[in-house]
C-alpha cells in the first residue's frame, strides 16, 4: 500500500512540519500536552507510518492508535481490501470482520448486521463515508449499492460492534461502519480500474487528485457498473418487477489549508442505482435510488482547543416497484450541522464537547393512492448535546466516558388520506433520549491488553414508522399502513469484555471478546389490524401500525487470530458465536432469535511471492431462519436456511509497480448457494485491471 507523509510543499518531499503535525495530533489524544495544527482531514498515512499501526477517530471522536481503542473495533486496511475476493464493501466486511452477518438478496444488494438481529433494510448499523452519514432516514437503512465511492480510494474501513450512539447518534444502536477515503490534501489518490465478470458485469472506476501547492488539494472520483441480476428461482409475482442492476456515481472533495491554524473542506456527491432488494415487507422488489449531497466544514486550532464544524445536506429519492406499473416512492432530506471543541485540561484529561442540529423530512411521492390523493410528509428536528472524556490516570490505563442527549420533535405536515386512522395533528411527538458509552482499557504489558465496556444505544423509529401512510387493495379488502407517533425508541444495552494478546512467536495477535446485550421496546408491525372500517365504499379497510412488541436478549463472543510472516504469508481466522432469546411477541412478529447463524467460522490465507498474490477466503455458516414475505399469503413466516460453506479468492499479478491484473470471485466452489430465504446467490467472478499513477 502506498503511503505519503506529505502535508504541503513540493511533491514527494517529506516535510518536518508534517512529522510535527502527526506527532501533535496523536499526542493530543494520548495525553501529551503538545499543540496540534487545525484539521478537518487527518493525515492517516503519516500517523500510521509513524506509529506502525492504523489510527482511528471512530471510537471516541479523537485520534487513537488501533491497539489502544477501548471498544471492539476492526480496522480493515487498504492492503487487506486489495487482497479481498470482491470489490464490494459488504462482502469485504463479511470476509474479514468477526461477528458480522452479511445477507445478500441480489447481485448487488446487501444487509450488514452484527451479533444477531439481522433483517431486511437493516436499521441498527450506521454507515458513514469520511464522517458523513450515508444511512437513509426514511426506513432507517443503508442502500449499499448506491454508495458514491470507489473502492480504490478507500484507505480503511472502520467497523465498531455494539451501541455507539453516544458518539454517533441514534442510528448507531448496533454499531458503526466508517469508510475512510484518501485525503486530497495529504495523499495522491490516482487510479483507474476496469473490469469484466460473470453476470455480464462491466465495471469502471477512476479517481484523480490535483494538488494546489501548499494551499490544498481537490479529488474527483467517478465510476459505475452494469450487470445482470441472479437468475435463481424467486416468486412468480416478484418476477414482474425484475430488473438488472446499474450504478453511477461522481464525487468531488477538497481540503484547503487557509492558514497554519485553519483548514476548510467541501464535498459534492451524486449517485444513482437500480436493482432488486429485500423490502420492508420481506419481499423482493425493484428499487430505483438517487442520492446527492453537499458538505462544507472547517477546523480551527485556537487557544481554547480544536474547534470544528461539519455541515451537510443529504437528499435521497426512492421508487420501489411492487408491480410493473405501480411504484411506492418518497424523498428523504437530511440537514446536519455540528460544532465541536476538542481540548485538554492538564496532561491526563482530553475532552470533546459538541452541539448538533438535524432536520429530517420524508415526503411521500406516491401518486397512486387508492382512497384519495395524499402527500404525507413527516418532519423531525433533533437537537443534540454530547461530550467525551478520555482520562489517562496512569500509563497503562485509559478510561473513556461519553454521553449524548437527543431531543426529538416531530410532526406530520403533509396531506393525509381522508380515511386516515390517525389525524395529522396527532402525529406530533417529542422524545428525549440519553445514550452512554463507557470503557476501561488496561494495557497489562507490551503483549496483553484488557477492555471492559458498557454501551447504552438509542434506536429511534424511522420517519416511515412515525408517520407514513399508504394503502393497497386485494380482492376482499383494502390494506392501510399508517405511522404510529406513540412509538417508543428501542433501548440497546451492551456489556462487553475484550482481551488482546500479541504472540510474537507466531507473528500474530489473538483477540477475544464476549458480550451480553439487552434490547427493550422492539418495534414491529402488528399481526392483526388495529382497526377495520368501511369508509365510503364496499370494501373494508384494515389498518395496520408499527407498535412496540417486547424485548430481546443476545449474548455471544468472537475469537480471532491474525498475523503476517516476513516470507510473504498472511492469515486471519476467526470464530463467532451468537445466541438471541426473544420475548414471545418479538419471536412471532420479527423472529430475531434465528436471524443470525449461531456459529460462524472464517479463514483467510494469503501469500505473496514476487509479482504474484494468492488469497483465499473461506466461511462455514450454520443454519438460520428469517421471515420471508409472500404476495400469495397473508402473513410472513420464518423460513429456515440450512448451513452452508463458501469459498472466495483472488489471484493478482503486478505487471509493474503501479499496474495490477487480478481475478477474484465469491462462492467460487458452487454455482449456486442458498444463504437466506431470498433468491439464492450465484458464483460471482471479476477480472480487473488497475493502474495507479
């Protein structure tokens, strides 16, 4: 992996100021009273090269060495990404991170879950790109095949398991994925990739960085793919909306050094995609998705600490086709502005305090309402205060505490159907939610480290669950789905113990963690209608709502052994165990208890010799069961899936230092593998040519 120490100045020149900056940023977090330069874009490469390991901000909001993070975190480096068997971020996470459950529902659609609680349109895992939320608030979900990102431009993927709401907010009740790209200020990210593969896949991606001397840098990323979806069996009714996947994206990002103590950044993104996905009703439908975003921010080093701002707008439009000519759609807008200050008191205490404002809206774009023209619009304002305190009372001991208080004020500002069970003035809701993260990290010696942590996460209901209204008909009745403003947030509490041990004799590090999790007030749709009415017509209207249905408990753990050998060998093997116990109503309506395999074994082996790279990634997964929707039955039912084994891999040949030809594939030993109740997964193979310059 290429790393660049340059901060500013002539190209390829390692400046003394760069090294001083790198030491200052990390020294700030580690308790050394050294002033730091202003930053909105951290020089990850300089810090990683200086300290010999990845550096992250995803645990506390301040820079930390990976070995000192007081949470269960996996950092996938650019080198590990290069040796993966896919260019898909969910598949890379599934191969390399213990405790993760990746559900694939089409050639390009995925759901990323952790430690149980898997479901379509996964709401529990927050996904960020360089700190900007790409998680969509309509149904609370991440549309992975729509991300405006080039995998060649990814420096590292940071995965936090367990509630991280005190730092990141309500969408991080199950964990966080932060995708960190190369900085246009500190890095030279220039690459072009073209690829051809199975399912008639055609891939093209490019990234280019332009330096503006000591003033800053601009980066432009663009690309896309075309292909066929899997042709494995699916319900006849679902075939009516079958479409092949497409993806297009373009991103511009800039960082400017306005003064020695002031940085500023800008970002513009656009992405569009279409493909098949598992929807809110556990059906497989066509989803057309368009997103764009705009962001500005600054970092200012003052006598009172490092003050920074991050302000952005996200817009997403979705059309879900439940029949060839019938689309349910909506537009989601998110405006975020945060102001934070990172400062120190004495040598041992580091603080981060922040204020944040969020404005979220979901507007129904469905023009085919059955009962009357309607345009329901749900809005929420979220006012947040948060803080983090990192205390180093002694050299080996780090104590981290974080609190976050969210005040949510919501209302229904659209026009509802005349038959609406809940009137518009009843949709107002106010919620106060407290999130907590506390951890103790004790470095026993140079080889052993122990972590104890507690997290209290908040999962707020989605905008759709709070206030969306729609209806569709069957021969005997009209089905009406209405939001419920009286929903309570789901509270997720997680208790965890982690232990890491370096094994120099094996050139490896062993990691072990166990956890116990409590989930209160889980949200699900009622099994029976909350009301049956006749409103001006012969057919009864059956109204369903989301309600709080009960609690669930989960426990388990992960064991991982990871290492490299100077002769070119690398390995990463892990075992994860997950067990979930639902209350009776949760078991009947959601079925989390069987949603994730109890046992999951991963094994990755790699070898580099000369110009050749050889990597294999195997997984052994035990049985599971998820609910599967059907257009021919009234209720969704749990569908068992037998255990399975899969094997992926990559062979790469470095034609020259900057050019690589690679063949990669997933599920290569089986033409078809049944991994979920959704359409079976076909073998996927890609031949790619990458040139970096």
